[in-house]
C-alpha cells in the first residue's frame, strides 16, 4: 500500500509554511540589519543534514488579548538535536519574527524538553537567544515557563556544558537563563542584554544612560563581565560556539577530546629565554609565553575584554587539552583584583567540573591595594581563587616565571593548594613580599646609617633575593618540583600533563563546599 500523494504534499506545504516563521518580509527586514534567521543560525552551526527538529508543529496556547487567530509558527522557537564535528549537540534558536520570539508556556516546554534530552543524553546544550521576553498575554504562565528553564539550567550545570548566544534582544528576566550558563557569546551589533533599560533606569533613579552603556556587547564583555566572547555577526558567533566545543567533553563523566601526538618534542625553545627582560621590573607579555607553550594557533582566550590583568582560555599542548590561567604583568602589573579573582575562579571551577587539566602561569606581585578594592570585598573575592584551586581535583601544573609574592603566590595554585607539579624559572622570586619592600622593613636602620645608602640598599636587595626569595630556596623546602630554564618550559609542561592524565583524587564526602560568593 502506497501513502496517498496528497498527504505527502500537505506535509510538505505545512513544513514549508512553518519554516517561514513570521514571513519573508520580516526576515528581509532582519537580513537588512545583517541578522540571520533562527533556522539559518542553526543551519550554519550543525554538520549538514544532521539537525533533527523537535516540536515543529507546536502552536501557542493563548487565545486572549487579541491573539485569537494569530499564527505563531513553531511557537516562536526552533529546537532539536544535530551534530557538530560528528558529536551530538542539543540546541534551540528563538525566532524573533514570530511574536518577537517572546516566551510562553509551550515555547518554554519546547526549551525544557530539549534541555531534559541534553541532560539524559549527556550532550552539550546551546541556546541562541533572540526574544522580546515573557509573552504578556500568557501572564503568570510565561513567568512559570522562565522558572522551569532556570531550574533546568541549574540541573544541567556541571553535568553538560551550556553555551548561550545573545543574537538579538535579551531583556529582563530572560537574561537570567544565559547568566546561568557556562559561556556567553554576544554579537557586536543588533544584540543587547540588560535587566532594566534606559527608560526604566531614568524613571526609577533619575539617571540618564544609553543602551550602549548598559546593554551592548561592549558593556557586557568589558565592564560587567557577563559576556565571554564578542562576535562580529551571527555567523561568527556560531563559529565561536563550534570552536569552543572542540575543547570540551560531552559531559562531566567523559574526558576532553584529547588528541595526544605520538611523540613529544623535547627540543629546547631558546626563543623563550629572550622573552624575559633583564630588568626584573621590566614588562613582560604573558601572551608571548603562552604562544610558545601551546600548539601553534590553538589558544582560545575566554573573557578577553574583562579583567585583562589575568588571562584564561583553552589550548592544546602536544594535542592534550588544557585550561590556562595566567597573570598578565602588562596590565595592573599582573595584580589580582576583584574582577580578576572572579574571572579566574569561575574558569577554574569550569575546568574542574569537566575534567580539563589546568596550567597556571605565575607572575603576580600581590592583590591590588586600594580603598575601593578593600571596600568592594577583595578579601572575599580573592578567597574564591583559593577555594577554586584547592577544591580542583584535575591535574594542576604551575610554572612560576617571575614574581610570586604573599597571598597571591598561594592564590595562583601553589604546592600547598595541591598543585601536582610546580616549576620555577631561575628568574622567579617567591617570598612574603617584594625585595624592595622587605628591605625597607628589615634593614631600615642599617640603610639610614650608611654613607652610600643606594649601594647599601642594593646590597640588601640582592642578599634578600638570594636568601629569602630564590626559587632554589623554595625548591630546597620541597615547595618547587624543579627549577627549569625558560627554554625547557614547553617540553616540561607537556611531559607533566601526559604523566598527570591518569590522576585520580578523592575528597571527604559532602554535599558541596561553600565557596565565598
């Protein structure tokens, strides 16, 4: 028996109509702004012909406030599962041409269904946000829908990676689902994310502001730190998602997609020796060091525009996936401040949740001094770094390049916080405080009484560095695994990572630790 031809034709007509969303006119208006449709965003993301859509025929359930008879194709959202690089990924993409992409009860159910599937199937979840917010006509049901999505964001957290894309409007309560996800990508143009807009802020506080100041990609990436990546356009945003996924495991019980090379290059990199300035106070660009350690062109920096005094990102070293945390001495001398502590701690927690080894590159003079930092809670925020590193059970490799003073030495994954291996360059200074400050405290009277105060100060500084801050002193106390030449860093780190991949560590049973939020 053959299926009737008219049934197949009817199916095709229905599918084509639903794929049009709000109609070609609305899509053309958005294309004129450089925006892709909800389906186009998914089409360029997934491997060709692998996307299986869920709930194409779902329609809205509201028949009040003038919505009777209004077509709401797919209820304003496209959901489903496809493959990226051959691996299954669950995703949704909101369609702003249909009711502004506003969330209602069935819109929410489609999101929750695909999130449940991602959790049960152990696969990453990707959300493309482009919505006017809650569907007013559905009242409390739309609020309930948001609550159910938030609840699932928390269920998925630490089980499967969650990546959000802000490709249009994302305002009010709608912003909290992306905020609960692991990484956010936002397009530079045509997108905004905020809780209260300029008009609401003006009415409530009397303060004038612009959308650029509070809701733009620039503001969210560099000032508030809500956004991890800024994309040039929709296509670039989806490319970033795919690249990010290439470093991540499918879920928390799998290892990252390591592709270890058959051989490790053990040749010294003499160029690394030339990176270190002769003057200990000279600036040093940590990006130069990272580039020489990781495989060529594979460093994916996260949160680049926020708290640039610390660098975080993913890379491969001889094919092994690693998360990198590094002080950047070119910005605020590499000090740890409130934002840098939050940025570093969050990244460490993610790496630990998804079995990604951590490489820490240290050049830190201390926590940033200042009234604003103290009143802003630098103690509490700095403690997040200590907590994150101490609680991490993944392989932890630390390289101290130059300064490592006081509490910031500990906060950058010292041996005492259970780093598996700690290496130091001969240029490293590990001490309670810098030589100049220490000499002023320890030898103030001797310097004051000397005829040549400058010469005496230099003598004491050199003596302090040799006796109290030398990496060999730390090594003699078992706090350093080895002192290495900068040229040997890549091969030493690569070997250390290979030797640590089988690490297994258990902790006392408990529900969870209490990080100082």
